[in-house]
């Protein structure tokens, strides 16, 4: 037999492999291939054949979808994604073209949205969810419909992020009663982020008196919370592991409240030292907090930070003197 002559059985196997069509590949292989494709490419696959279309539309491929870098998105695409059983959707700084219309309940568990336009799109998405576990809204004008939807998901909502959100249209009465619309319904909430959210004294009073005691991580950066508010809060919510008080008006008195009520739980504390309100020496007392791992400060200069590092050797001291 000549060296370049292949055995008959090898020729047959080679011929069989060459005759296999993409359509004929096993489902698990197709899903693995499709799982590495971008959304636009995945949608194009739906035009190849009926089987490839059914594979490209398989719900396992649409469980987690990230649309954060899309400037313009068709309402039809969002509707398709949600109706395909999407559970984790991230969408941001995007303009949605067309109208989202739905008559069914979506299966979303996590929704992360940044300043989506028009607001109506978010209203429709939220109103069609009742099993959200994590809701993260950034720079969003909260309409009455959205606030009602937060309440609607209260029984399942564990993480709520409203960073720099605001009520729209602005109404002083609604602002005063902002948290009354939903906070007491979110009784399984463990993480709440209210960074730079404008809150009136009345709304803060309601928050500290009604926030679930299940809360573990709380961000109040930029909130006009005072010492007496914080005392009410930590007395009730004494299982906190993280507390952000950057750019608030708390003082030495609040450190006393933290020492008394969060002694056995707090692991991370973010606080602002203002001369005349919060003394450097007062922070030395945090040494008694055995679980405290991180102290993130705004205010002290580097020399004061160095002193703190010596006084609190078991705590990581971070200098966050970032002027905004």
C-alpha cells in the first residue's frame, strides 16, 4: 500500500465527519457555542433554520443579559429577553425605542438599571415583576408607579440600591412620606443603599423607626441623618455589619451609639470626621469592637491617619478624602 493511501475505514469516518451539518450537532454542544456569542450574533442565528432558531431562543441563553453599553435598544428586544425567562438584567444609560407592552409576569430576580429613557420602560418592567430579590436603580427619577412596584416586590426583595435617585415629579408631601410607601413592606431586606438620596426630616424619621431589623448593610452617605436618628436606628437594627455615614452630620455621640449597639456585629464603618463634631481621640475607642475590620474616613489628614493606624492596629484604616 502506498504511503499516501488511506485505509478504507479512515476514509469512511472522514467522509461522515465532513457530511455533518451544524444543524445536526447535539443540543448541549450548540448551547455551549451559542453561550459564547454576543446578543446580536445570537439573534442572527435565529434566521438559519428552525432548529437553530429554537436553540438560539433557548431560555438558558437568556438567563443573564447585560445591555449596559447599548446606547439605543428596541423595546421589542427587551420584551423578547424578558419573555424568554431572563432572571438577571442589567440595562443602563440607554434610550429605548418603541413601546414595551406586556400582559404577563416576568421572572426577573435581579434588575440593575441606570438612567433608562423613557421612564415608562422601567415602569412597565417593574410593574410586571413580583419576585425581585435585588433591585439596583442609579440616577433614576422614581415615579409613583416605580415606588408602588418596590412595595409590590417587598416580600422577596433582599437588596435595594437607590443611589442618587429622586422622586419625580417632585412633590413636598410625597417627599416627606417617601419611605412610607414601601419601606415597611420590605421585611426581608438585608442591604439598603440610599447614597445621595434627598430625604426630608420626616422621611428620615420614618426610615429609622420602620426599617426592617434584618438589615445588615446600610449606606446613608450624604443623608441628613443626625445623632438622635442614628441612635433609634442602631437600637432597632443592631445586626448591622456595614454602615456608611460619609457626609452625614453625626458626631461623638453617634460613635457612642455604635459602640453600644453594634459592638458584636459591625465589620465595616464609613464615617466623616468634622472638627468640632467628631474627635480623633473618640475614634480610638473603636479598638474595643472586635469584629471591626475596616474604618473608612473622610476628614483626617495623613498625620492623623498614621496616629489612628497605631492606635487601631487590628483595623484597616482607609483615607477617603475625596472632594465632590
